C-alpha cells in the first residue's frame, strides 16, 4: 500500500513524554551541574558503548540468514530503535539545557531554582525539598521539579513566609522554615 494512504511514524518523532518530563512551552531546560553531567554521561555511554555493542549483535544476527524468526536480530533492531530514540531525546534536552549552579545563590533567603527548602505543613510535619530540573526529579530523595505546583508556589518566597497553593489534593498551607543553597550530588 502506498505510504501516502497510511499514517506511519518515520521514527523522527519522540514518543509521547510522560507529563512530568514535559517542559512548559518556550522555557529552557533548567538543570543543575550534577544533572547536566548525568545526562551527558548517559548520552556518551549510549553513543560510545551500548549502541556499537548492539550494532555488532544485529550485524552478527543478520549474517545468520533468515531474519524473520531470528530473535537476536528482531530484539537487537528493537533495542537499537530504543537507544536511538533515547539519544535523540538526550541530545534535544542538552541542547536547550541551561545549567544553573545553586552555589552561586550564596546566602540568599529567597527561593529560586536549586534551593533546598524545609517546610512544615498545617500539622507541623516538616519536609525538605530541593528544587531541581525536570530530568532530575526524584521525590523519594526530596527533589522536586521547578514546574511542580509546590515548587512554583515556593519560588520567590522567603524563609519565614507562609504560603497557600493549589496542590493536586486541594489547597494547602505551608510555612517555610529554612532556605539554603548547596551542591547537589
């Protein structure tokens, strides 16, 4: 069938990103130096080590003959597409990355990207969060994306402020106990 009549992906479009990885339109990909280094390291590993290894396996599997029932060939081609998709994604992310070093904020008590903030909720339960880039988010380590509702509410607030914000579970009120800037590992 003619390709004009069938909608097929050319492989250039990235798969639909999960909402937590999407950047607001027209914004830069703010990222800490450590997060930038991790993305570059992953990209380098994929390009220099993993992709050549998979290409070698696919080449060997293709030389074995019938490709229709060749598991190594089929799996290898699929893995190669996944690697290429990830390489495109990382390249695009790094192209729009704006590295912001939290240590340059010094003794600032106002909250900006890279701040580590200790807050207390209405019940007096304290939690500490670090505002990081979208690609560095890890809630179990207390790292929240700068585009999350909590981070957006905290930005530009100061130590000692009380703020109300709309969270996914409803309106919350929190007190800002401490603001500090430190290196993020």
